[in-house]
């Protein structure tokens, strides 16, 4: 079930890869990204987009955490090598994904066949093996902005490479401050 703005964020216990707690009830805004899997080339594109804007994201005061259903070793191999300054988390049981209503779609997988330039860009720029999956293969990405345990914004992707506009998310962070 999709979460809407104004809904209570699921109080599910989470920790990042260094063992630090991820607190959805924090006064500090939390930008929570639930991505497909660590070797996903489309997720690598989004990670790089976030890295390219990480100075702005950090300056906004938001705590950005990206969660993958992959084990920590795969996250280290496919994501940490890019040295993001934001936090990463592993959820191999997909309990966070279920609690936040993350969706999956075989049609989204099929629709990517019609987006050959995007697929080629992802596979060329990030030559990960897209078949080294973890979790639900046809998972769609989703991202949430949370403060004080309340969902301020929820974005549910319709395509494998979807993500909310970063400027829009930063504007919502500024509104929440």
C-alpha cells in the first residue's frame, strides 16, 4: 500500500552499513531511497546523480540514506566504490521495502525494451552485471522525505530508472525546516 504525504512513516528498525541507526522519527529530515539492487545499472545512474549533487544535499541538512535489498558485500562492490558521502543500508529481507509499500512491475521491465538509449547509456556507463540481482527482480525504485515520523513526500517509480527531481526534493526539505 502506497504511503501518502501526511501518513505516519513505518517505525521499522533500520541501521546503515556502519551500524548507525536510521531514525524515521528524527527532527532532522530523512530522504530515504529504496533502490532495486546494488548491481542495477539504473540505480547506479541515480546514485551518480545524487553524488553529483551531494554538496547541495548535505547543505540542506537532510539525512540521505539509500537502501538496497542486496547484502553488504554487493553494496560495497557495486555502490561504495563510487564513494558516496550519504549513508547506505542493506535490507536483504526487504522488510523496509514492504513496510513502505515499495512496488514491483513486470510491465516496467518490458517498457524498458522501448527505451533502448536509456538502457544502453546505463549499461555502457555502469557495466555492472544486471543479472547479479538481490531481492525482487522487478522492483521499482521509490523515495521518501520524512521528518518527525511523518511522510512529507512519497515518490513511487513507474520505470526502472525513475527518481524524483532533486531540486523538488531539496525545495521540500527547505519547506520542512
